[in-house]
């Protein structure tokens, strides 16, 4: 059972060591990182080697990281690849399996920029693949905005090389965008959706909520894990916590372990 550490970014910022100990006690085994500093090769204020040891002491692993690749969309290729090489170095120290492109800035959310994105995803994917790691793209809802009968996600599916560019599907955002369903996506390209973000949607506001409190029926989605190609999954909640982030990840862990984990 994985956790995207962005969910508990406040706790990680104030006490990373104590926070990791607490989430391990909740039953989380895997983590997805964010916030890599390529200049000093650090995560959460720890040098990469020290952070890896901190995970190990708590019987935790990290199988993917969200890296700031989107900041290099509009720069020369050599600048992007120099950053990619730093990401590879950090990911290998942490024994991560995947480097993930997590985001697009608002100014880059149009079909012309999606065309540029697909070229950059192929470039990065090939570079990462040659290093022995995997590479994936993480969606939100803006990829599903319609542009004359198509959208950015359709372009990514069509124009990126599935050998080098895998997909980390955020199931909340797919459901919120409502342009397609997870099952329809999985049937289009079986085996390519190697990672999932699992989070629930508030029944009224459609904002994030704790697992089990919302309207996404994961009993209908989780059985498609094999079809999708699932390797790793991460529970996430970007905000809208009932009390605080740590209580929310405890609540989600309890619900997931009791009601859903056996469906995978």
C-alpha cells in the first residue's frame, strides 16, 4: 500500500523522520516522493542517501518520484536532459523504479503545447529507459478538455512511444473530468497504466476527501488492475482534510485495508 507524500506535505516539512515512522505504523509500505532538489541531491532536507536510509529504517520503500520536469518544457533539450540526468541519479540512490512527470503549468495547457509535450516525453522516456529506470506521465483533468473532438490525453496516448512513456493514471481526475472512464482508458492501451493514484471525491463539492467518504466506487475499478498493467499504487488526498493530513491518511489507510485492498 503506497502513499503519495504530497498528501502529508505539512508533516513532512516539519518532521520527516517522525512522519515516516507514523505512516509505516498505519500500514503504508510504499511511498511516492516529490520536491527533489537537484543542486544538493536532497529530499525533504535529507541528502538522497540519508533519506533512503530513513525509509529503510521504517521498513518503507519509494517506487516513484514526482520530479519537476514540467519546468523544462520550454527550454532547450540539453537543459532538460541535464535535469533528467540529475533525477536519474537521485532516483537510483532511492531505488525508485519510476521517474514521473507530474504536472503542466496553466500556460502550457493547449494543443500546441501538448504536441511539444509529447516530443519531450519521448525524449525523456528514452533517456530514462537507457538508464534502466521507467518513466511515466501523471494526469490531472486539464488533459481531457475537448479541442474540436480531441484532447491532450488522446494526443499523449497516440504520439508517445509506449516502450518509453508509461502512464500514471490519477483516477480521481479521470472521474472528475468525466470525458472517459478508467475502464475505457485501460481497454485502449492495456498494460500501459503502470501506476495509479487512488483518492476519493466529495459527494457535494467534488473536492478531495478521505477514502470511503466520497462517490468514487473503487470496487468497480480495482478489478481492472491486471488489464491496466498496474505495478504500484499510491493513496493520495491533495487537501480538504476533515481534521488534518495525518488523520486523513490514517482514515484512508484503515478504509482501504478493510474494504478494498483484497480486490487488487
